[in-house]
C-alpha cells in the first residue's frame, strides 16, 4: 500500500538527522508526551483526592442536616416527617457543639458530636472508622479521635472531664452562697477513631445523644436532625424539597454546603493546575511551529520543485499538516501510555523517592491518606490526548500556509 505523497514527505522530514531541526523535533515530541502524561497524572490524582474526601466527609457526617436558629423540641415529629420522603434512608436526632475537655490536668477546647449507640446505624455508620478499642457509647463512654488521643496521650480506659458551655460560664463566675454547682461529665474513653481528616480526628469526641443532651442541658431537645439519603448525589434536590415542607426557622443543609470552602479550594487548585500544565503542551506546540518554519526555509527548493511539477497549494500544505498530526498523535499516545503506567506505579515510585532521596511526595501527615489516590476517567484521558493532537495541528497551520504560498520561481531562482 502506497502512502499519500504528503504523508510520505512528512515522515521523511521527521527522520532524525544530525541537525538543529532534528533536535527541535525531538523536543516537540517530548513536550507533547510530557504535557499529556503530567496532565493525566495530576487530574487523576485530584479526582481521587476529591473522591476520598467525599467518602470520608460523607462517612463522618450526614448527607443533610436539618437545624434551626435554636434547639428543636419536637425532633421525633420532624424525624417521622423526613423519613416519609422516598429518597431518605434514615434520620435521627443530632447534638453537636463546642466543649472544654480536661485530661490529666490538660485543658483543650474541642467539639462533641452525638453518635448512634450502634456503630452500624444507617444514619451515621461510624464503626468503620474505629481504630483502637471498642465502639461503646452506652452510659459513661466516649470515643475520641486519633490525633486528639495522640496530642493528649489518652488511651482507652482513661477518664476525661467534659464541660459544656453553661458549666464553663458558671465556673467563671464567683461562687455564690448556696449556689448549685453542676459537675462535669466524666466519661471513660472506650475507643479511638480515625477518619483521615485531620480536623475531625483532632477536634471531635463521640458521645451518646443522651450524654450530649446532658452536657448542653437540653433535656429532651436536640440541636438538629441528621439525614442519610439512598443516593448522596441527590442531596441538593432533597434539600430543596425538605425546605419546602419544613416550617421556618427549620432549614436543611447538605454536606456540600457545610464543606463548601474545602471543595471550592480543591476545584480552584484543579483548574489552576490544568491551565499550568496545559501550557506545557503549548510550549511544545510553539517548538513544533518553529521546527516547521525552519523546515520550510530549508526545504524551499523541494517545495519549489513540487509546485513546478504540478503540486497544488493543498498538497504542499498537507505535508506540513501531516507533520503536525504525526507529532501530535505519537506524543499523545506515548504520553497517555506513560501517564497510565506512572499512575499504576505511583505509590511505589513515591516510596522509592522517600527512601532513596528523602523526598516526601503527598505526605500522609498533611493529607491524612496513606497512599496517593487516583481515579482514571477514560473520557478525561481521551479529551487530553485529542487536545494534544488538535494543538499540534493548529501549530502546524501557520508554517503550512506559508509553505503553500511559496512561489516556485522564487524558490528555484538560484538553483
């Protein structure tokens, strides 16, 4: 099978020679390859990080939280109303707020969060995060975060004191005669949980709903209602629906609303990284453009001969467009293969850098994840590869049109 003359000449110009043009051609290939490879790796890691954060945040928090400006006294009626919605899996009362904790003479200001007594409760299945000890919240029991336990040298079996806001305010006042002093709760640490989210693991303590109500002096009241959905992706739609049927000042908020700043930061970082890495391919495209311009000057005699023998402008233009297409396709394929291979060996490569050169990439202390997460989106990979080819074709247009407009008499004047 004979190749079209345009493709034959384009491949001929791509053959490596000991010249400056060949060096630029190789750099163009490498630029496209590296640009595609790095884009695939970075976007896959960013997508994996977002998915891991979603799993951890959803696991520790409800999909939707219903609360008001104050406390809720008829939470049972609200729970029944919410559970009648077809999209809702389960709902339960929630108490969450700041407290002062004393352990071994050390004072810290943290948060308590009411959790189901059963760790496999459908609303907040928190038993999956248990790292040490038992999931035990009956009576005077508490489960603390791993970072909190590490910072305070606390272990299962230790006793702590928990002061609610009202108790802190009373203790700050000068004791009056016959004043009733409310003693703090003194639960025993039964277990340690680890979500991988630093703020959860360092600031939150899990207690039963009854203990949380007693700490805050709420009686039978609660601060909100936690709702878990059958499909977390429908949280926004269900939130709008609940806000229509709930009486003010009750209002529903999704887990995305409560963590909007974090997700906005990740989205912004992903967009910025995409643009920065996209410019790597643009630099390679400029290199390709300069290569073709140089080839146009060097091959002006051949271009003049082609046109003198009957080649039209479209055929001459096709030679240089095929040059850009070949560079784009080869660079996109090699970059895609390299990116997928690097993603497969990403964590072993990270461990190699750490143990050999002491370079720590994606620190588990910072991100709270033992491994670098990655989610490969086939559509995203295909779009990156196609974009690389398109950029190379666009980069070849200017020199291709310049070569097509070259007059044969001018090209052969001194031949």
